[in-house]
C-alpha cells in the first residue's frame, strides 16, 4: 500500500528562492509556504519509518515525482534510506523527476487519468498540500471517488486549513445543497506531520477494532 502526497511544484525548500514567483507578493507567499515543504519531508520520513518496519510492503510514499512538495516527499523517504515512488507526467514544460525518487520506481505517464488511477489504486492514505490547478484536480478526483463510493474511504488529509478555506468554500457548497453536509467531513485539516500521522494511525486502529468486533459478532 502507499501514502499519496499531492502538492505544489512551486513551493521551495526553506532557504531557497521561489523560482516560480513573478512578483514580490508571489515571492513572499511561496517562500512562506516553504513550511509545507518541511512538513511534507517530515511526514514522508514518518511514513517511511513505519514502512521499514513492515519490510516496505505498506505505507510506501508516492508523489508526482517533480519539484516542490513532491520533492519533499521523496526526499523524506530518502533521508532514512527508504524507497519511494514517483509518478511523473510528460508535458511540454514539465520537470524531470526529482533526484530523490528511487530510480527503479520512477514512472512517466502520458495521460493524467491513468496517472491518477495509479496514485489511488493502492492508497492507504492521501495527503494534499497547498498547490495549484494540478493539486486541485487531484484533490477533487480523490474526494469525488470517495463521495460516490467508487473508492474505499481512507484518510484524506489537507495540510494548511487557512489556505484551503481561503481558496475553496466547502461549507458554501454544502449550504447551497450541491454536496451533502457530511461530504465535507471526508476531508480533515492539519498543520503538521505529527497531526497527519496521528489521524492515519487512529483510522486504522479503529478499522481493525471494527473488523475484529464484526468477526466475533
């Protein structure tokens, strides 16, 4: 199984220049967002430490293989010598795979739809960091599949509550009636890697308890 990490390619590592910034406001925003690079890296290390305990058969980190948050995820796994997956996309101006992806686990896709399918097929949890159109596409693909029952419920964790509530008014969708109020609860919001990992641990502890109770009953 895998832990999916979606997030913006333009978010720099702490101390690095925001290469994608086109003006001072964007530079300030992107460089402030470097906190998410660091949390993504830490979170990937935590997942990979658990994966190592399980002989790398569960909780393997998978990213889009590019820079920014994706690089942070693969880098966190590499910090402890763990393998990680990169699912890159072939585009006219897209980046090459980042140097932290395990070489034999680096894949290039021509079609977004097939790529997203492979992201979610083995997902034990999905995390989403601040990002742009691509990240939004991945978030909504995931939540739609869970909302419609086409994908098993797994922890869907969004880093940066203020960011997400500023760009998407989830409650307004529920109030208008185009989604059910409970659909918002498919997502959970965190600020830190520790919070995200706690959600995953508790989710699977509860699931195992429910399965054990059902087997006895």
